C-alpha cells in the first residue's frame, strides 16, 4: 500500500482567491489537489471544467487528482490530460465500457482511478481492481460539498482493502465526503490512504488544517 496522502478539494476554496489558497495548501504539505468536475447530469451540481484546471496548473506542481462526475467520461479524458490532470478518476456508474475508459486513461500516461457511489456494491469493482492505481469510495452521495460521512462507508473501505490485499495489489484507496479531522483516523484504520477534504481544509486557516490532517498520517 502507498503512503497516506491528503488531497484537498478545491470545490471548497474561495474562488476569488483560488490560486493563493492552492499555493497555501501546497506549501503546508498537501500532496495532491482534488478537482471535482460535475456536469449537472450524472450529479445535480455543475462545477468547473478545463479552463479552470489549465489556469491553476501554473500555480503548483502538486498532483492534479481529477474526479470526473460526468456521463460518458471517455469523451473528455484526453482534454483533461492536456489541461494538466495527473490522475483521472471516473465513475463505474457513468460509463458503459469501464475497461475501455481505463485503457484510454492509461494510454495518456495518467494514473487511473475508478469511483463508486455509496449504493454501488463493492463487489462490482473486483474485476477492475488489478487495472487501477486507485479506487475512490464515495462516503457521501456525490454532487454536493459539506455532507455528513455515511457510517456504512467504513465497512465498504475495509472490504475493498481486503479484496486488494487478497489480490496482492498495492492499491490506493481514496475516500471523499464528510472526512473531518475527527473521523480521518476511522477511514485510515479501515484501509483508506488517500483522504479528500474540502471545507475541513479550506474553511479557516488552511495551513493549520493541512498540518492537522498530516499529523494523523
């Protein structure tokens, strides 16, 4: 298993000061930046797309962890790579051909992530695990920030880690949704190693918040 990683979600940043806040999270030690792309179809909300990613790419060299919450993600992965994505995560539920999407992302030289919603059975990812770098277990229903962690997620994380271990895979397991300083240890103990946090990082003192998470690692 890889080391523990903090991936602050810029969805919770102040967009009037986006570059400055990204820089602060970077300098405080956050290893990734989580970029949620929402289309208003796969999830109810709409967020940002390629122009924003391209602009902020100039601000930091940290890993751009792009989470596509869009239907037919395969249509756009090439453009996201060109804008600066280092890792591209798509939803199993959003594509008709997960194998093809995985192969496409891999062919672009990006790390490959797959995500599942809280109601999707964990078993559904088994046949793809050996082709992934990361599995994102959504710990809230995707689409809106600031939701509370779904407690059943802890067991789902355990199941994925057990599956990966049984297959001998050094799989990153990412969690996204309601992860605070108070429950980060719970998901880490369950087997997650990549933590996405939005308002818990960008709300208040960013440097202090990042350091609090890193101290739990």
